[in-house]
C-alpha cells in the first residue's frame, strides 16, 4: 500500500471518527474515546483497513498534532491570570509531583515483572520504563477540566486554583519528560551517569529554551504578517512539524557520536506558545487560530493513536492499567491534600483538591506517542499500556471533578442559588409584559420575584409555566409589606403598576435600599422628573417605540441585537467580582474573540473602554457577544 493510499484511507477513517466522537460526547462520554475506538477498529487487529506500518508511514501527522498540542499548552499558561493564586498552585503542583511521581514510578517498576513486553528486560531497562511511565502518568488535562468548569459554570478560588494547577502541571511535566527521556536514553544505550551526561542534559534543556524562543519569534512574525488566516494556519502547522522533524534529525545525526543531542520538541513548541501568550499582544489571534485548527488535529491524532493500539497487549495489561490508575489516584489525591494544607487553604479546599486533578488526555497521549517514536524497543506496546490508563482517567476523571466543584460550592448550575452570583430582580405589577420580562430574565439566570397589590392578578399567575419565579401579594407599597422582598441583595427593581403614585413609592423604597438598577414604565410623565432624580430609567412606551424605530433606521444591526433578532448575539452587563482580575487591563482578560466591550460604569462615571482600561472590583461592564462566549466571559469577570 502506497503512502498516498494509506493517507486517503486514514482521511476517511478520521472523518468517521469525528462523527463517532460526537455520538460519544452526546451521551456524556469523552469524545477522544470515540476517536480511539474508531482507530482501533480500522487498525490491523480488527478490520485491517490500515496496516501495522500506518503509524510509521503517517508519523508526520503525529508530529504536527503534538506540535499543536504543545502550542495550546503553552498558550494556556498565562502568568497574569494565575499570579494571585501562584502560592497555592506552586505548593499543590510541587506536592503532587514529589508524591505521585515516585509512587507511580515504584509501582510501575514492580509491575514490569508482570507486563508481557517487559518481563524479559534487564533491571536497568525496567527502570527506564518506570521513569518514563511514572512521568507521563502525572500529566493532567486542561481541555477536559475547562469543559467541566464551563458545564457547571464553576467559579471561585478553588476553580481558579484548579485550572492554574492543571495548566502548570502540564508545563512542568513536559520539562520533566525531557529530563526523563535523557535519563532513559542513557540507561537504554548504556551511556551511564557521569559528568558528560549531566553536561549533555544541561545542553539539551538550554538548547530547548533557545529553540523555543526562536520558534516564538517565528510565530510572532507569522501572526503579524498580513496574509489570509488559512495561509497563516498552514505556516503555524508547518513550523510545528519543522520543530519535530529537526529534533528527530538532530538526534539521528548525533547518535553515532558521544555527544548525542536530544532537544525535546514538545518543550520547544510549548515555550514558543508561552512566549506568544505572555510577551506579545498577539495571544488572542494565536488562540483563535489554534481554536480553528485544533479540532481537526485532535481527530487525526487520537484516531492514529487508536490505530497503533495493540489489542493483544491491551488484553494482557488491563489489570496493570487498573492498578496504575489506583496508584495514580492515591498519589495525586495525597499530593493535592498535602499541597493545599501547606498553602494554608481551608479543610474543604484541601479535601477535594486532589479529587479534581484526575482528568487526563491530550498531553499524556502525546508523551506516550513520543516514547513510541523515540524508543522503538518499547514502541506501541508501551504506548498501549499507558493509553489504557489514560482512557480510564479520561472517563472517570470528569466525574470526580464535577463532584469536587459541587462539594466546595463553586458549581453554578441554572438552579443553583448561590449568594453573590445570582442577580435578583423585583418586578411590581403582574400583567403580560411583566410576565414576559420575568421569563426572559429567568432565561438569563436571574432570580425574579413578582409582586402586585391586586390579589386577582396574583391568583391568575400560572406557576406551572415558570415554577422558579416567585409571586407575592402585598396590600400596599411600604417597607413592612416589602420586608424580605426588597433587600440589599436586590439588583434591579422594575415598576409596571397601573398607579403612578404606587410606582413612585416603589422607586423611593428601592432607591433608599440602594438598589443599583431602577426601571419604570409610567402611565404618564407627570412624575418623570422625580423618578429621574432617583436615577430611574423611564420607559415611556410611545417615545420608546419612536426611538427604537429611529435606531432601526440609523443602526439596524444594533437594534436587531436588542430585539434578539441577530443570530444569538445579545448585550449583557457584568459586575466585576473576580478579585484575580482587579487592576488588570481589559486587553489582558483573554475573553473570547467575539466578545466586545461597549462601556464600563464605575460609580457614577461611565467610561468608554479600550484595551488599556484597568478594571476594578464592582465595575459594571457592558459586553456584547454570543451565548457560549458570554457565558465564558461572565465566568471570568463576575456575575
């Protein structure tokens, strides 16, 4: 079978894998499990659509994929976002590495006596397997962690720390992997440990840093040049492939000498991504391009990984995989607990920190594939054993993570009523417009309470249609009747009563309580001046309609957003409550590229924001964007 035929068949298999991955995701399973399964089915052990040689013939796909994965890992480590939690992140990351790595390595070394492909190895070779495997098993999964955080709308110190640890750990693991590869290479080739080995290790790591900075500069040049995005993506992918190809060439070229050099390409690519994110103003463009290319790359990489899985080895090593999973779980859990306690975090934080760090996927699979390429004597058999552990972690890890976020109280599902994170609106008057307003606010995750002085209006409210909307009958507009309904936690008051005197009384009480958003629909404008003095926004139906029609003529796109006729875009106002972004520039917030800032309100001042505007706690920021992007922005900014 020619390389082109192999590539064509693989393309068809990858397309099928994409669809199967979507099915897996729809039923709550990790999508990569679907990709791996399709690869296994198409591989030499089932339908043999792709031969055993496919993984070596298509090695360039591995290289490109690993480069993109490393670029993504580097771009996710944004120092400004984690600096406020750096102490806790450092303690937890260090404790997990110091506890879980030796524990996993020792367990794997003992288990090599029972693993079929390692039983005939010398003790030194088994030690090399333990070092490599113990390092890879420490890798976590930022994409899986981010996906769960978005699903639960989680936010808080625990969530931010967890994400920082997950990202930082993958960076540290790639550095440790470079060291582990050098040590394993010395063991397997019989070079031994001496001053020459130490010097070569320092040279390798130093060269990787220099090469990474060069790659970062090249990425910067690619991102700055005026070319179509498709061509820009092609150049980034080509640069990633070149990083791996040149590393392999350098290793092969120097292998015959006593100065064999191995510059870890994953580390080089990671440093390049880190440079763009932290030392240029191009991170948003870089992340957008990676976001566009990543889905295709992940499908190809995981499918090809599935093709390389040896089912005969998998059948023999699954008990080993279960044992390694258990050891890894214990090591990470204990490391998370110890690190949290050393960082003086709360008992609840410490109890669930390790439980939230079990997820594993992309980087670990990449490192396993890298071992298969760098050490042919271990090859796909080693990768198969490690992948079986990764699959278990990827399946059960998100479940542990969800439970941890719920237990620490940082899960903000639509039903969750968590103080300080759910906005509260009090609407006076129960009639068609107020009911529709309540439903739309509820859809935007507001807690809405309707009150009316007319008992008949209250009686006709259908609670079955909106069970979470609270309804109360009051006999009059006074502080006693509104006790418990109008409080300091009320974010908005809307008055739609038929009597303007009652509307004015409701506004006065809300104003004295300190409610920041007052809205009134008056029946006439005789009290408009008094209402305006309290800062109430007056919505006169006649003038409002005329102004809306005028805006529709002058700026139809803006009006379509307000009327929700613009394919999902909407305008929201978010209060800054995340203390980690206090004092940051807007340009440093790393929000989705389709989220735009409209204005920023600080006290009584309205600021027209730009990239160099610094946000402060309790600022109200008005943003426009689409649903998922707005959700991500609110998680980062506040509520």
